[in-house]
C-alpha cells in the first residue's frame, strides 16, 4: 500500500490575513506620525510669533504704521434749545468741513533693520499735501451764518504715531504760515493728532499746502477726505502690497521700485463733505501701500508641514508594496524610523531657512532627507535598483511639493491633478498583487 503525503496544516486567521492586518497597522502608524508633525507645526508658529514680536519691538521704538487723516477744518458755531423749564440755552457745537480738492504726492524710502535672525522693514516718507476748501458746502447745513464763529476755526490732522514726525509741520494757509501743534481740541472726529488755529473767511476759498516728513513701519495709508482726492506714491521698494479700501488706478512695479496713483471721488465714500456732531469714521476708508518682505520663510514652512501627512502616507504605502512584491518583511520600527526621518526634514527646513532663506534651505533639507531614506531603503532590500527608483520617486515628490508652494494661486488645481496621478500609479502597480497570498493546495499524487 502506497504511503500518502499528508496535507499541510490549514493556515490560521492571522496567517491568511497577514497583509490586511499589516495594512491596518501601517495606517495606524501614519496617524501616529501626525503627533510629531503637530509639534513641528507648533514650533513653526512659535518662531513666526517670535519674529512678529521682534517686528513690533523695533517698530515701537522707531514708529508704528502711519495713517494720515485729514486735513479737516473744524468751525465752532452756537446752537440754541429750550430746556424743561422753557428757558433758551446756548450750546457750542462744531462744523466739520473736508477739502474740495486734495492732492498728495509722496515718496517712501525703505530701511531694513536686522535684529538677531529677523529683518524688519521700516521707512521714511516725504509727503506733500495741497488742496482747497470751499465754504459753500456749509450752506447745506442751514445754520444761521451769524452763529458761526469763523474766527475760532481750527485745522485738524490725524497721525497714528506722532513720534514718527521728523520735522515741524508747517502749513501754508492762503499764503500765511502756521505751525501745527500736538494735540486736538475736544471733538467727535479725532482722538489725537495735530491742530492749529486758522483764519476762515466764508466769502473766499482757502488754498493750503503742507509737507510731512515722518517715519513709520509696515504700512503708509491716507484717507480720501477730498471731494476729489488724488494720491501719487513712489518708492525704490520692489515688493509693495497695495492695500485698503481702494486700489490704485495705475501702478508700476519693477526691480527699481514702484509707482502708484489713486483717484477717489466723494461719491464713493460713505460720509459727506460737511457735517456737524454726528460720528464719522474717516479711517475706515483709508488706503495706501504695505511694505512686505519679499519672502516669508515661516509661512512657506508652515505650508510645507501641512503636506507632511502626504509624504508619510505615500512613503509608507510604497514601502508596503515593496514588502509584498519582494516578499520581505519590514518591521514596524523601520516604518517609524522612516517616518521620523520625514518629520526631521521640517525641522531642518525651519532652522536652515532662518539663515539662508526658504528656497536654499528646502534644497538642502530635501537632499539630506532623500539621501538618508534612499540609503536606508538599500540597506533593507539590498537591491540598488529598488533603492535608486525609490530615491528618484521621493526626490520627485519633494520637487512637486516645492512647486506647489511657489504656485500659491494654482496650488489647489495642480495639487489635485498631482494626487490623482499618484493614486493612479499606485493603483496600476497594485493591480496584480495577491493581497491574501493563500497557498493553493494540490491534491496528493496517488
């Protein structure tokens, strides 16, 4: 009688579902890697906050952002009302009159100050304001001319930080010179600024001109107080951000600097040309230019960290595929080490970018990370072809993410297309994988 070959023992549950269980384990490790990624993102935020503190510290000693409000003419007048006893009581109120025409020509001279690892952009400005007041607008208020105290008129100007003034502000008022003084009389328009008594004549138009030389930081704004306001700015700064309620009607930006021109009409504002005691917020209509640093390494690094889950998930997935195709076990600890190497990339990027700038730091950190993981892949699989292919693919992924960071406006579009292509490639290479790898038993030969 022939001896029969015994059938192999049936595989257990864990043996039959080994790849599925390993896949779930890798998914758990991917989620686990979000913890160091979150710590790195907090570190980037802390460094960015430190930079902002340095900017505020230097700006507070130089001068903060500047918004020029005005000039506005304040004219007191007498008003009368009856109290509860029927007695006529006299009170003093103010008329606020804005210029009929206002033209502003300014020059900004930026200065970059270096503190520790950070650069702070400051500026000096030289601004010429000229215009004209037309008193006919007061007639629409229907105030008895006899009650208007023309001889007590004052010119008001609002400036955010008067410490930035480098010279006394002298105004030419119908040919006469007046020096503006610090502080403003009680009014419902400006809490602080400059003022000066002037002579107002209801029978004549008043022309004026003044020159402002002052320092500031971050931005330089104006308010369109004229019935027609024209502003022209120029500067050698080549990275401006035109900001506020109105954009320039024309602008030019080149390596030699920028020029910009605004024209704002009274009909496009939300406040009148002349009013009495009602509350009016002139600063809400301000506009101008913001001097920004050409590169913000912290913002780009923060955007890079947001792609960390993509790097980790794709790298772990490729390792999992290689493990199945090459029939070679990779220990979970090896996945974790690769995940830590991917996270260390961001700390390298953050620390190096503070000295060299973002682009060069990205090249250095990405090259070091790709080389490290490529050599580690070779040590695991002992095959140069696999290690080289994986290294090229990982380098291509870092290059792709770098391009996405530069293309701010098209990042979502190209990111979606890129992810679709990556998923398609993974699906293509995984189509013939036997995920269960259950041996098919052959009947014993008789």
